[in-house]
């Protein structure tokens, strides 16, 4: 037990802490506020308190729990809403009959009274190691929760039984190699700052299908990959992350609202229960875990929130699921890091951020990956995809958080305020964004969508780049003075931007676009480009080529219902060929 000698905002210094360890969780003062030891000098400990410290003073007691900050893992995680240190917000609200989080409240993360139907999948006498699945619980309609042996244990199952249990009741007894018997409940704990173990990490080779055309076709992220969404205020970072959380083809989403505005988290809480998961037909909340640490909550807990979220995600990854972690935003997390570093009187780095900013960001993103899960099974694979928003002040991508993130992640979706102001959404700038997964995903694309898919993508990127170069000439001499070839380039680039890249999240048909549909739509636009250039060389009028009826139909092609697009797109190609040929023949006659 120690005594407080200094209080500086969320930082508390206590003496007499010789028995405590680095990173221990402690209880501070009469209200038993939760804190974590950051540094130790002799018997003096600097403690990061995760709650408001007003009213604390010198002499108050500090008691160590003897264990690091850990999360409870077991049935009951899915559909829940936690704060940054895994306190269940809905349960606390019912307990205190109010919307504000009181100080010192102690509520377990997992419901201790609810009973879950446990189905044993192994028999007594089975030899097991850490990560082996010993039973299942149907947690929601979308998630079958697999109960696993904790990573560091192995031995023989002495007894196990199916039935209805709470998360703390014993479902099996394990006899370890030293003869010691351990009772296994459905719940296990894991320290948040330590990555959960795995057998092997593989290169990501399957794309994460988001239904967003600019993401899937132009700048794809692989399952088990890392991506960042930087952009200025109002450019659509949060909406983009909501779209990824809604439509990505993953089994589970962990959404971390890290220092964002409360109304944005409210939007998530209102929307997700109403949205239907296109894969299961169930509510999206049935495969979502929410970590809400809004900007008005204690700043210290914000720093812990992304570790809490990614540890929960790793737990589900270990079951063999594909998991996505959406962190909104890592800039607010870095600001919390900067504030705590300043209070610890550490030497500041660039723009006041601590010198270890880059390594901390890397520790977060490096926990993503496509892995072979621990356990006796040979083929259980899981993936964890990490997507973080970056909110640079004034949209300045040269600031430290953006630069450090760009060095770590392999996909960079750069949001552009000028596109957002023109109502072009998603407002991802195709000239400044990039994806480094294209080479590793190429075999998947060639097998599932054909070799022409990536060829069409390269062609579209080249057209957009050429349009950017031509725009400078157009501003000087006007569009009409350009050659027919260049005018076709500008028209086709406009089609790529408006008819392909632009998506309307308020229109059900257009808010999600599957890969096959994207491939066919881009192929139509390229075919239009090829045929227009051929017709122009035969003397066809550029004006007539741009005003043929099928041109308008291509613009509306993305709004065709999902069960009709294949036939409609095939008919478009036939009509386009007929109408462009007619314009070309008319041009030849006039010549």
C-alpha cells in the first residue's frame, strides 16, 4: 500500500510502492479509482489514472492489484458496448440510473449471472494444448463462440460436461503435466499490452471486400492487412469507417471510438442494430463489439482503448475468424499519449509528441495479420485487419502521426476536402492514395475475376492521371481546342469518377457493390473508350459519341438492382456497339 504525494491531472505520484510492479493496475483513493503504473523509481510510482482525479490529494491510499491491465474474454462480448478499459456502459447506466459514468464504479466486463448453453466438443482423457477448442456457445445468431484452452496451459482433460453455465462456473477440469488440476471456466483473462500468441503469420493473399468500388478495385486491403484513412475535418473519415464496419466480409468487427465526438458514437449505436448484415441476414450488432471512449471521457483511458479493442479482436481471431478492428481515430489516441508524456516530464519529440510515438503505433498495427492459430488443429486460420483513421490538424499530412502511420501501413486512403465539398463520396483522392497489396492479391484477382480485371484497373488509373495533366491545358485554352483523342480521355475520366468511383451510401443498391459487379461496370466503361476511339478515327462526331442514349444508361448502371445487373450490363454492351457503330458509319459517309 502506498501514499499519494503528487496529483497532476490524470497523473498521480505515490511513494511506498516497493511491492508493486511496472504496468500493475492499482486502486487510488477512497473511491478506488482505476490506475496503471507507468514508471517506477525506487519506491515511487507514477500512475496513470483512468478516471477523473478531482478531489484526490496527498496522503490518499494507493493499493496494487498485482496484475497488469487485462480484459475478460468469453461469451457476452459480442453486442456489448464498453469504455476504454472494458467497463460495460449499458450495465453501468442501469446500475446508476443515469447517462454519466460515475467515478470508482466497479462492474465486471462479462455478466456473471447470465447462463450460456455450453456444448462440449472433446471427451475426458483428451490431451490438449493452449488454443485447443473444448466446447462452443452460440453467442449470437452470427457468432459461434469457441471456448479455448488458455494459451499457456496444456495437459489432459479430466472431466468436461455440456450444460448451462455462467462464465465463471467450471465447465472442465484440466490435469497439467505436473499433476496439478485446474478448473476451467468459459472466461479467460489476457493483458491488453501483450499480443496473443500464434503459430505462424502468413502473407495476406485474400482481399477484404468492402463493397466500396474505390477501395476494392483501386486501393484494396487484404484480410490481415493494415490501412489508414487520413483526412481533414468533414472529409468523411467516420462515414468511411462506418461503411467498412457495415459491409466488410469479415466475421466480426471491433469498432473503437477513440476520442471521437459523442454524437458519432451515437450514430453507430442507432444505425448498427437496424442494419441487416448482407452475409447472415441478421442485425449488424450481432457481430460487433463497440469500444466507446468519447472525447469527454478521461484522456488516460483513451490511450488504453485501442489495446483493449485489439486484444478482444485477437481472441476472436484465435477462434479462426476473420476480424476487422476499426480505430477512430489514432490521432486522438496520440494526443492522449502526448498529454501523459508531458505530465511525466519526458523529453518531447516532434510537435510535442513523445519520442516513442512511431514504435507505439507500430505495436498496434503489427498485431494485425493472417495467422495460423495456436492449438492442435493443423489448419485453423484467422485474420485480423486493422484500419485506423488519422485526423491531421488542418489536413496537413506532414504532421508526425500521419507520417508515422504512412511508414507502417500498406494501404493509404487519402481523403480530400475538395472532393467532399464537391459532394464526391467516398472522398478518397485517387492520385495520392496507394495500396501495396496489389501484387500479393493478383493471383486471387486472376482466378476469381479474370486477368482483365487488374488490366482494367491499371488502364483506369492511367486515364485519371492523364486527366489531371490535361486539366491544366484545359484551364489555359479551353476544352474545345483539344484533339478528339484528348476529349475522349476527359469524357471517359469523368465516367470513371462519376459513374464508377462515386457511391451514394443513402441508396441501398449503390451503398454496397460486389466484386463481380464492379468488374463488369469497369469493363463497360473501358469498352466505351475503345469503341469511341475507333469510331473517332473513322470520322465519327465526338459530340454525337458523347450524346448517344447508351451513354446516359451507363451513368445509371450502378443503380440497377443486384438481381438484374448481369443481364442489364450485357444488353448495354450490345446497345453501345450498335449506337457507336452507327455514329462511325455516319462519319464515314460524310467523309
